[in-house]
């Protein structure tokens, strides 16, 4: 009896294997005939008969991708991804051999479909900044009466059209993310949309996801290499700088500092990172750390006018006029043609309380006229400095010159 039962089990197993093979064969026949609905049905039956049927999962996913591409049915990419994941996540020694066979094929198809969707999203995003496209979309919203509307109403409708393009882009990017969740570009563009819409939480979250997925060239190989080392570094720095600015605008100062420290590992003298670290420490009431950040950077780059200017602004925030004057003066010694620096120094000399010095203001502004001969602000302040130092008539002439330049 036991022997007969053993034979019966073997017979049943053989029937099951044959049945599974028949289902897969049927799926292939229907697929070859172009009857994709029936082909999908038989692939599903093959998988129901054997959940670990890697071949059936792969071929079903491949067919779903073709149907999505050829039939313009993007929703089928979602189902395609599920089947491909079933292949890639299979376990067992026998499965690993088949995975090695199908992985390159899956990656090639996924890359092709992702590129199509991503490029489509980029084009949609560009339309959000295209005046002609916005005018056309806004005109459709009004039934052709767009040209008769007031400027403010037109602008409002164009904003609606712009947001429509953003929403369309987001939808396409979500599909691209489903097709290939590993591509950092999808998350970076999603962050750009959120930033444009001033949705800072979403912008920061998706940009962080992009940074996490942005692998260095040495961490990838073959077709996965998307950028050279130089390109990777520049792109990575750009994303980190954008993330630091988002965190700073959100008043997440500790996250700002952490992100800026990542920037400095790639670019040790990055002026934007130094600025945000110093300003963040200041806003966290850690003034000594804020000053130390700038002093360290400036000691390494004493001629970096960006660092000097930002250091001056920090001291002004801290109501430390002497510190601001020092760094503004250092900047001016390197570049006397920067209007903002000349203007800020002149205001301190004219209105800086105990730091006011009319003679220095007159000297500074007199020399500045050479660089800014048509700037009414410089002429006005120069006139004030002349009057205060007793050169009243010359001062009046300078002020009249300023009025003439303003058309008064």
C-alpha cells in the first residue's frame, strides 16, 4: 500500500509539472498570435500553479511593458514592475542562476521605459515656464476670451496653467519612479517642482532621496555609470547646496549645518556652506561658532570676496559694527567697484553712531564717483558728506546732480 501511494505521489507531481509547462506554452502561443489578453491569463495561470516560476514572471512582465509602450497604457508599467520584482527578489540556489540570466534583460527594458517617461516629464516641466504654452493653456480655460481679460486676470489664469503642468509632470514622474525607483533624477525633478510651488517640506524630502540614490561612478559599473567623477561631484554639490538652502529657509538650522558639512567634505572652501553654517550657528545663539566658521574659511582664502561680504553681513546681524566694517573694508581693498560694499560702508561712515566719520565718507564716496558716475545714490550720499564737512556749495551741486540723474 505504501509503495502504491509513493507511485501515486510521483504521478501527481509529474502531472503538476506538465500542467505548469502547458500553461506557459499556451501563454507563449497566444502572445505570438497577438492575443495579449489570453497570453496574460495563461501567464497568470502558470504563476498560480508555481508562484516561483521565474520564467513566467519575467515573460509576463516583458509583455506588460510592451503593451504599456505600444498601447499607450502607462498604468501597465506598474504591473510590469511587480512581475520584474518577483524575478529579482526570488530566493534559492536554482533561482539565482535564472536571476543572473534575466537581470540584464530587465535592466535594459526598465532603463528604456524610464528614459521615455522621464524625458516626457522634463518636457512637461519646461512648458510650465514657456509663455506661449501658458498663454495657450490659459486661453483654453477661458474658451478663447483670454486676450480680452485684464493683466491680473491673465496672470492668475497663467498660474493655474503653470500648476496644471506641474501636476502633469508629477504624475509622469511618479510613473517613472514606479518603473525604476533607483534613478536619482526622478527625485531631483520632483524636488524642483515642489520648490517652484514653494512646498518646502516635499522639496527637501525628495531632494534628500535624490542625494541618497546619487551614486559615485566607482560605486556603479557598466551601463549603470551615468556620470564621470567630475560631473558627479558638481551635480552632488548642486543638490546639497539646494538642500542646505531649503533647510535654512525652513529654519531647520541643525539640518542646515549637517548638510553644509557634507558639502565641505567635497569642497572644503565652499563659500555657501560656510555662510549657512555661520548664519545657522548665529541663529542658534552660538555666536562664537559662527565667527569661528568664517575666520577659519577667510584665513584659508583671505582674498575670497564672497566670504568677506558674507562675514560682514553676519556681523551686521549680530549688531557688531566694528566687525562688519573690518570685513567690508577688506573687501573694498580687493575690489573698490562693488556698489553694495561701497554703499554699506558709506552708510556706516555717515550714520554709524560712534563709528560715523564724515571725512572717511567723503573720501570713500568721492573715489566711488569714478566707478559709479551715473549712480544717484552715490551722488546723494557724497553731497551729504560734503555738506557735513563744510563744503556746502559742492555738496548742493552733488545733490542736484543726483536729482538730475533721477529725472527730478
